[in-house]
């Protein structure tokens, strides 16, 4: 008998399996993957929980304009129009394939990533030490992948894949930067989480809009330490309202560096909608906030 959960934990095996399932129509595909990853049957007729409703949105709430918002290069125009380019990390360039990158024109430190997916990020802190063969294999491989196939998240389907370079951003105290991920429902942020210890053992800590810690588990465990309230927390909440009004649900990621807020990205289907919140009551509470 296939151990599907083991396959999904192994990246290469997962990609091969996903590619082999491309022919399956979206609704039965989502039911299959939801069952594999959550152990529960997916109710698309009368969805109740947060993750169930995210799956429903994939099928019934199609907005072609969201393609621009998940494209990490194209979204820059949207952010510039809505709140101004000062909220964006400086863009150093974008290319259709790795071989087009002019490394001589880039600074010693920069961030290299793809515009169309999640996780294809390489932080370069010393340009002289990079292995171009390894980077080429990594990025040219990622450019061939369409993340739509994995979770059937329709905004990603028609994004033109690019490699992009952004300025390496760091805080003056050298402690690194946290990203603050707000769950927004029609322009109203309700909860958020902070991702810490990314390089070692990722932890998620959830907070309400008064920055009280919430007893929620989702994808990763809570941290052992204390996460400080961002200095610009009120500004972040205001930006959530400006940027997400009219969207039934979206996760808006923001950064704060030395007291200044920066835009991160839009995520319309947190975790692909395949990671249930614990305790169970939070699946229902967050599901109630998505009006369908």
C-alpha cells in the first residue's frame, strides 16, 4: 500500500506524484489531496472550516486579477499604486533564465528568487562565494515548475516565471528581520502570526489584533521565546485594510525593518488550505469569517 503522506514529505517524490496527477480535474484532485494531508473528507457542498472554505474558493471564487497579485514582480505596480513604492524592497533586476543574469552588475549582497512560487529563494551574502552551477540547476529547475499543479491555486496558473533579484535588507542591530503574516477577511485583519527561526527550526506564533498571544497551532509549533510587538503594528493593520478590501480571504505578509514597514506578498490560500488549525475550534472560528 502506498504511504502517500511519506511521499508528500519528500520533495522530489512529491513533485513526481503531482506531475502524474495533472490530468485529474480540480474537484476530485482537491478531495484526494485534502484527504491525504488532513485525514478528513472534504465537504465542498457545505464547507464549514477554514481549510474547507479555502478549497471552495479555489473552485467558486475566481478572480483573474489575483494573478498579478501573486506575481512577485507584477505586484509591485499594484503596491506602488495603492500605497507607494517606498513600501517595496528595491528591485535589482529580473530575468527569464539564469544564464541571462549579469552578476557583475549586482552588489556583493542580494536576494535571488523566483516570482511565481514559494520557497525558491537564495540569500547571497558574498557574491564571490556563489556556485553558479548549483544556482543554475536550482533556478532553471524551479522555472519549469507551475505551482498551480500542486494545490490548484488558480492565481498561479498563468504567472510568467522569472528570476528576480532584490536588495539584501537587514536591520541595524543585525538580528535579522521577521515577517508578520496577517489573515485578512474583506479588508479586516483578524489574526496574524510571526515566523521565527527559519534557518534552524521554523516556529509560528499567532496573535490577535491587540498582539495577545493565541493558543493556536498550525503547520509549525510555537516558539519558546517572546516575540516582540512590531513598532509599526498599527500602521500594518491600516495597510491590511487598504490592500485587502473586497477579498474574501488573503494573507498579507509584511516586514518591519528599523521601524519601517515593507510589503512581502499576498497569499490567497494559506498552506494551500491543507493544514488544519488546532484546536479544532479555530478551524470553525476562522471559517466563519469567510463569507461564501
